C-alpha cells in the first residue's frame, strides 16, 4: 500500500492543480469579461491579477511540490471564499453543486496541507 500511496501523490497533485492552472489561464485570456463579472458580483475586478497569479502559480507549485503546505492552504481558503462569494444561490442546483465542488477541493487541499506533497503513512 505504501508504494501505491507514493506513486499516487504526484498524479493526485496534478489532478487537483490542473483545474486552477486552466482557470487562471482562461481568466487571463478573458480578462475584461472576468473582471466585469467580478465587479457585477460586488468583488473588485482589480483583484483579478492576484486571482490569476494564485491559480496559475499555486497550481504549478502544488504540482512540483514546492512550498506545498502553504500553497495548499492558500488554495483551500481561495476555494471556500470563491464558493461563498460566487456560488451562494442554493436555489440553483448548478450553483449548489459548484459550491459543494469548491468545498470538496478545499478538503483535498487541507489534506495536502496537513500531509505535505508525499504521503508516507503506513497502512493501519
């Protein structure tokens, strides 16, 4: 089991991080529309560069395992915050699902923050 866990860590980090890298790049290429959407939701569009940097570089840091615990914690906070700020309409099933997706991803990042980039726990 330990061997499986060792080899699962990198693919797991890649899968968790890829959504953020893609989202950050998409925001970069649709900068004005994304900034306008943020403004319309009451979030200053001026924060968009920070969001893009966190998503792209945070995702890359998680993949390569650099400063993983801190980056995972930052991305967990980002997931919960963006869920609360943008997916709060629980009467819309799509928004409720997006909110729960954000919480699930935040949970994965909290586990990554707690255990670091490679899990070396022994089977119990």
